[in-house]
């Protein structure tokens, strides 16, 4: 964006499909995931244990649910930093409903509705008022969590019905959790939506050139509004899972999760400036982040130190290919000279 | 003549005045000079950081690592103070500014040389800096009794009726006023944000200007790191957690366009003061401090909606004279 002197290299012929797949971001990331897996299984004897690995998935399933919707939003050139605050508000609303005797179906409905409403609120500001999404969602990030604080103060909601714990603590079969099932279903839905439908093509078109997309007949505002709705909805789903898993609601729930979600999306190879990215990439990124945190946790590395690794990973995976390209370009230039 | 009055700043200033009048109607003690000076002193770190953030946002970037930078520098100088209690304050200040500037330079290099989007870079460095605090401090706190009296006394020392902390904020505001309007660096910041392509053609190195902006923001974060730790006389991993968003909020409320190129020193300062007044007024007028987050969130939304309305130009500016009459 800022480098105006950069020229675009157009190859004489396209690489074969296999070569492209091999050289893709997803392949690189997959190799990283395998490497982390292998290193971890050597580093700790407790790593290769089905139950431990199953527990480890909680590190990323909830974040990944949001990350899929966020990926679409970022590809379209927008961003939503309020997702963690939507979780807080949805969770608070569910906790409030429990005080009035709501059962599990009502709680789920409330969680999803609050998520959708928050997404719609963001969407109205961005698409109807035409404001930059980063600023709007920094604002709603404070607003949504602020409402939770007004309702709860330094209190907590507890007493969720027993059947509600199924979402965050239940198992489908053996070590496979309910959250894993959600993760897989949501990943497939978003992969199909982005890669196989007109809507998905529209998302890419908008991200690459919003004006061009508008003139080719895409209802840009409507697509973006739907993407904000979806991100809100997914935050609602994540709120249900997280609340069910923790069994209580505090206004500080999921603090800082928005940054982890964005990290996951960026790590997954989605261009933060919009226009490109894939759902499989985000899926692998979710596993990479989950494995890193889990492996380091087994080695008794404190959470805050793990965040160093996540930060380095985020910058590293983006910086290294660019450094590589720069070095290659310099070498080429020297060869020509 | 009318065009010389910055409308946005005037409206924001009157909003702050109105707010103060409203508070005063419920609690007259709020408007005593001593209390207002207190509020200003309390807001000083936010003002200093908002100015640094303003420079970064003007160049079409964003710096989310300022609070982590602040906390890391604060911890570093606190530990230096524990190890060498005799080290004079000017040295501490120099170390803090240098350390902060170095962290800013890391952000700047990644944005400049590798072209990584600033939001990704600073998200990453934010978590890395926080983690490093834990590594160097081992998760322990540095408490007030471990710090030397000179170290903790400096920001609170009174000079001409105001604490040094307030004076540093005032000096920073003046320095930025001069820098943004009178120096080549200041003008190139506006040029880069307003139109990077045009800036390149006028001989401005866009990347280097952005690098400079990150260094400035980092240096101010470092300076504030020392002031923060000394003022509250405690250093630990989580100090100023989430403060980066408050800083961005101050800029947004102050009318600095997140798309770059539009903004002023006065706006950033007023935005910070607005948040500072709200924060200090809530307990006074008997509103639970838990309202603060929601209020600042609403303020951001109102401010950005308002700025977008007033900032919408009617047509394309072709002639310079047409631009002047706007």
C-alpha cells in the first residue's frame, strides 16, 4: 500500500497446480504445525495423550469459530475488534436471564440474539453511516463490555442449568468434544460460503476493489452488513461455549480475545488489508496456535511467556517470506547487473 | 477570517466546557483550580501518549504497542533504580526515552523495510513486550519501598504550582505544536498521510517518515513509562493494560482521521482531556466507575460519526484557491 515503487512480476507461465499448492502459505503453515507437533511430542511425554490433546483444543475452538467469520470480514477489507466484548455482553445477558429462571434453549436463543444485535449495531455504523470499521469497533468494544460492567460491576453470574454445560463441557464420542464438532461444522460452512458461493466471490471482489465491485453489481453495503452480522453471530456462539465451559460470567470474560482472533486470521494467511485469504489457512493457524500454547503449557511455560511466541509467530510468518523475497530479488538484480 | 478557527476543536472544547459546567452544577468542588489541576495532572500520561499516537495515525499507521512499551520501559527503569539507587534522574529519563524509542524503531523497521501492515506489527510487538516484562521481572512487583525517593519524587515535585508530570505534558504539547507546523518532519507526516503517492513525487520517503513516527511514539511511551511507574510507585506486568485503546480513543475523539492525514495537536489534547474529565468526574457525581467504559465507547462512536459528517467535502478540490475557501 505504501510502497509505490514496487513492480508486479508477471510470470511467463503459471506454475502447475501441484507446485502452487506446495508453495502456498497453507503448505508453509502446515509444515510449521507438523514441526511444532513433532517438537512438542519430543519435549514432553504428556503431549501424545488423546485426552490431553482433546483438552488442548479448548485453547482454540472458541477463538477459531469467531476467526472464520472474521476472516471473511477482513478479506472484505473491514475488521471487528469488538468480538470479545460481544462475548462479554452476550454472556452477561445469558447470566441475567438465568436469574429470571431461563432454561437452556432460552439461554442459547439469548446468546445468539445478543450476538446478532451487536453485529447489526456495528454493521449499521460501518455500512449505513460509512464510518471506518476499526474506529467503530474500538468504540463498540468499550461500549459492549462497558454495558456488561454496568450490569455486573465486580459481581459474577453463576447458577447456569446443568444441561447448559453440554456446550462447553460435553463430549460427542470418546475424546471428541462438542466444541470440536461445532468447530468442524462452522469451518465447513465458512469454507463453502467463501470458496464455493457467489457471496464468497463478492467478498473477495469487495476486498480487492470496493468501487469496482459496486460497479459490477455487487451490493457492497449489504454484503458487509451480513459479514458483521455473521461475526456477531459467531461471537454469540463462542459466548455460549465459553460461558458453558466456565460456568460463570464476569464482565472481564474473554478480555483480549479480539487480538488473538485477529492474530489467528493473520497467521492463517489472510491479507490484513483485504482481498485474499482462505478458510483452510485459518484452520491450520488455529491448530498452530493451539499446539504452541498447549505444548508450552506442558513445559510449564507461563501464559504470558507463550504470548511472546504467539507474537513472534505472527510477525515471523509474515516477515520471513517477505525477507526471503527481498533477498531473492536482490540476488536476481545482481545477476542481471 | 472564519476559516482560521478550527471548528472541530472549538466544538470539542465547548463539549468539554459543557461537561464541566454540568458536573459543577452537581458538585461545585470539581471546578476549583486545585481540582482542575489535579484532573490535568491525572490526564497528563494520556495527553503525552495521544500526541505520539496522533503522529503515527497521521501517517496512516496505528501503534497498539504503546501501553506494552510503557509497561516494559517502566519495569526496566524501576529495576535499574533498584539495582543502582544513586543513578540521577536525568539518566533515568534518558534511558526511558531511548528504550522506548528503540521499541518504536522495531515497529518502524518492520513497517518500513518489510511493508508489514502496522496493525499486525504492533499487535505482535504488544504481546512480545508484555511477555518480556514477565521474563525480566520474573512476574514480581517492584514496590515503592524498593524505589529511591528521588525516583518516585520526580513526577510529583511541584514547580510553579504544578507537578513536574503536568509540566512535561505541557512541554510536549508545545513541542508537538511547533514540530507539526514548523518542521520538515511535521509537514511530511501530513503529506504522507494525506496522499502517499503525491508525497513520493515531492521527494518524501514515505517509509522513513512512518519509521520516524513510530520512533516518536515509542520515545513518548518510554518517557511515560518512567513517569507512570514513578507516580504510582509500583511496577508490574499488567500496568496500563488496555491503555493503548484509550490512547487511540483520545485521538479519535480529538478528530484525528484513522485514514491518515487529518488531525491536529489541539484535537489530540482535547480528546485526551475529554476522557480525563469523564474519568475523574464519575466518582464525584456519584456514578459508578463501572460506567466509564461504556461512556468512553459511546463518546468514540459519537465523535467519529460527527467527524465524518463535518469532514465530508462537497466536491473534488481542483484549484488551490478552492481549497482555501473550504
